[in-house]
C-alpha cells in the first residue's frame, strides 16, 4: 500500500478519541449520567405573574 504524500490525509478516518467531549466537568465521584443531589441543584427564582397597570 503506497504511503500518502499528505500525513494528515487519514486523520478523518480514525478519531483521536471515542468519547464525546465533556462540556462541564462533573464533580469527582459523581457519574455524569446521574443528576446532582437536591442540595447541589440550584433553585430557580420564583416566577411572578406580570402585574397589570391600574386603570385610570
């Protein structure tokens, strides 16, 4: 099999790693597929309904 003149020609055939890139690192000891415990889960702010202006 002849050697390709471009050394990067076969880079698209085999990826350097098989795992997808991790966007946010998980805390140590917590598997990435499990949700965080409730005490570590941020509480969303309460949503208040819009108040209509008083009629004049």
